[in-house]
């Protein structure tokens, strides 16, 4: 497995999730509407999870086979959720719109976070070699 790719995805999604949470807090305080802040966070995290793992995995499709890329990208997404301080109390993604922060929102946010990230990784790795040698850059 590609540990550098896993670490890149984890750090980028964790930092992006934290930034989205801080932006959501600012939006909620400035509008005095908690739901507006949660909506800002949900949209920002959705965009982040669709773009960041896709770009990071896509850079390696010629270097490696699809299996290791999928494993590294999905594991990085899970670790990014775990490293995001907003996730520790159930305020990482969208679930706060339908349930109060707690264990249920943590579980549902994790499910949504990993689903979106995994779909992005799946889309990014679709052109990688599925078996045999990766295409590579050399001759």
C-alpha cells in the first residue's frame, strides 16, 4: 500500500474538514443561525471530499495498480475523519442537520464522509491497471 498517499489524503481531508468546521462556526455566529452554519459546513466538506482524494489519487494512476490506490485512498479518508477534531463530537459533516451531536451523528457523519471520499477515489483510480504491471512513465 502507498503510505505516502494515505498520509496525504488523511492530512488534507482532516485539515480541510477542520477549516470547513471553523468556517461553519463563523457563518453560524455571524448569521445567528446554527442551521446555516451546518449547511455551509456540509457543502464545503462535500466539495472537499469530492475533490481532494480524487486529485491526490489521480496523480498516481500510472505508478500503481488500482487495488493499492483504492486501499490507500479509502484508508486515508477514514484516517482524515478520525484526525479531524470536529468529528470527535459529531460535528464533521451534515448529520447535525437531522440529529443532535453525539454518537449517532458521529457514526452517520463517518458513513457519509467515507462514502463520498471512496466514490472520489473509485472515480480517480478507474484508469489504473487492475492487474499486472502499472503503465508507468518509463520506456
